[in-house]
C-alpha cells in the first residue's frame, strides 16, 4: 500500500489534482497496486480554514505519507496578507525546507503532436528533451529579508543570497548522477561574472567535474542560457542551477513544450517527495474547467518513477498522455484548428481510459 498525501491548494489546484488521482487509480487497477489518498489543506484554502497556509496537521500528513501530490497555491485574495502568511512564503517554502526537498526536477519534453502549439519554430523545438535541476532550499528565496528607512524618506529592502559548498555539491552531484542516466551532458548555469555565490558555484562544479569524466560538463551564464533555450534548446541535456535562476528558466523552458500546463515537476531529496505541476494556481481561469491537468498527471507519473520505483507504470501514464494528444484532444491552452476542445475533467477521463486500454 502506498500512502499519498493530497494537497489540492487553491485556484485550479482543486480542478487538476482529482484528474491526477484518476490516473493513479487507473494505474492501481491495471497493475494491482493500492494507493491510499489522504487529503489536507494548504495555501489560501488552509489560511481561510485555520488561519495558517501550512497547518501542522498538513505537515504531519505529508511526513506520514510515502509521497505528496500538490496542486497549486496562492491567488489575489491572499496577496495582501503579511508576508509570512502568504501562501507561497508561508506554505511552499517551509514545506520544501521541512521535507528537505533540495532538488527540483523539471523535465521538458516535447510531445511531437504539440509541435504546432508552441510559439517557437518547428525546426527549433523538434526533438527537445532536457531536464532542468533546480536547487530548491537555498539562495535568495530563503535568505534573510529586511527593510529599513532611508534618510531621504524612502526605504531600502535587502534579500540575502548565500550558498554553501555543501549545498552546491549536493545538488550538483545529483545532477551528475541524473546526467549519467541520460545523454551524459551537464550544463551548469550561473552568473559567475558578477555574483560571488555563482563564483563558488562554478568552482565547486569544476572540482566535481573531475569525479565525473564520463559526463561532458559546460558552464553558461544565466542570461546567455535564457537566450540559448529558445535559440537552440536541443544543445541541452541536463541543466543544473540555483533556486531563482531555475525558477525563471523553467517557466521559459515550458514554452518549448507548448504550454506551462504540460510541465511536471518532482521535488526530492528527503524521505518524502512532492510532485506538482510547474505552474501556479492560474486565478484567471480557475473554476471554469479550462485548466490543463496534464502537468499534474505527468507529475503523478514522476511520483511513480522517483518515489515508488515504478518505471513501467510511469511510462504507461506518459504514453497515455501522448496517445490522447495524438488523438487530437486539447484543453484551451493548446487548442488549434482541427482539434477537439475538451475541458479539465474530460481530459482526465481520456487519459484514464487510455491508461486502462494501453
Ligand atoms: P500561473 O502559472 O498560475 O499562470 C500563468 C499563466 O499560465 C496564466 O495565464 C494561466 O492561466 C496559465 N496557466 C497556468 N497553468 C495552466 C494550466 N494548467 N492550464 C492552462 N493554463 C495555465 O502564474 P501566475 O499567474 O504568475 O500566478 C498565479 C498565482 O499562483 C500567484 O498567486 C502565484 O504566486 C501562484 N504560484 C504558485 C505556484 C505554486 O503553487 N507552486 C507557482 C507559481 C505561482
């Protein structure tokens, strides 16, 4: 029996998570696995119910599970709360810290049937298959923050950016091991021409590279990488980078796949992994059954692969998604002429049927 904590969260989170559960249940049915789902509150929904975006009971439910399926959190309703109670700062960051999730994996693979959905040219994106590994519990987002008054009547805000050798080594080793299972290429992204933490980052990668002679190592400045990702994304296999650079680059990379609604993620490193789509709570489309559930369904596939060691089952989900795309079904974010428009629930049902058939 596999215990899964389910945290739908806010906005489209409550619409897409049930579709991923359907996919997992279909896998359970097909392969004879038993998944037990325990739902808990997080984000704005938790704040509204109990006054905190990450209640202790939610953290306990996560710790007692084998993996966590997360939707998305946040929205305009909670943006004016004091910083420590805002869903992202008060729930997402502490959840990552508490569960020791230092590695965020974001695979970016283009489904051939979606080539037309991307805003980029076919010859640029055909065959893209890269993995961004983002450091998740350090850097600017976790650094000390402060404000002080200035003599001219204004204010000065400070965010501290720091990384230790230990933190860098841990994520870079993880990235090397991942590259070894792929095409043996690692590109480390930093801003070593300007930032001190990036200089330590680059020195550390250069040292570690000696232990991985079978992996081709390269270094790239983050500004160049943001350009190369859309100029020639096929040059990349594994990209490893610090927290904020990874946050920004992965949103950019999502456009290679056609929609941010296609980009799954896994956050691992501790006892319990968290699996969630790379996008947010999309308040602009929430409650309309327009959200694409595929990033969440593909995140469930990553859960099977990374937390439960079920490679075959993970592949069945990915192939089911591929089949539904091939059959021409699209949520509004991917819609193009000649395709069949479906809503969130219909897309989930199609994937489920395809899993059971496949
Ligand atoms: P967003 O990712 O929620 O939305 C950006 C755009 O992409 C929107 O136009 C949205 O409609 C679209 N989109 C996102 N997911 C989609 C899907 N599955 N299907 C179709 N379209 C989709 O980012 P945002 O608008 O910058 O942020 C909205 C809220 O989400 C904010 O409160 C933000 O802080 C929060 N957020 C949460 C997470 C998280 O929970 N991990 C991540 C990013 C942003």
